[in-house]
C-alpha cells in the first residue's frame, strides 16, 4: 500500500461526497483536506465542498488514486462499479452502509484491495 507516502502525496476520492455538514461523507472530505490529503469529492451537483473542487463523475479523474472511499449504498453503487474498476484505485474503503457484494466481486476480479472500515475512524486513529 501507499501508506509510506505523505498525505499531500496521496489522492483520495470520496464517492458520495455531500455538501451537507451533518453527513459523514462531508466530514470525511473536511478531515482528509485538514490532514493534507489531495481530496477529490464526487457529487453530481455540488461544485465545492469545504472549498475543495468537486467532480461530477469518476470518469473525469485522470490521475492515480491511492484510496477511493465509498459513501453510497449498494443500490446506487451498482451504476458505478465499472467506473470504480476502471479508476484502479490502490484500495477501496466501504464505509458502514456502503457494503456491496457486487462491488466486492468486481474488485476481487480486478485485484483491487478493499476493506470494510470507517474512514473517519481510520483518520482519527492514524490508521488511514
């Protein structure tokens, strides 16, 4: 894994980012940004979250991604499985409620590591 890199050398995509401060997905964007990571929030309508520019879809990201952290449920993730695999992130974090058997199978088939974890907990405990 890329954990030996400094935060500013690691790109983290937040799929399901939210412009609403009460949402965990918003808090993840804020905390990643505060800790110095290069954050790319993905949201279909928002333009900025915590002053971080937002992209509308995964297909527009054309740089290496260390981590994709997932904040959408299994019903919505189905439409993104191909894009996630094509992005080839170093790992995928499935936050609570974002677990998807279909995505797990696609990731296994493409040799992309994944874990069931909470991004906020990993960041706050130095395990990210």
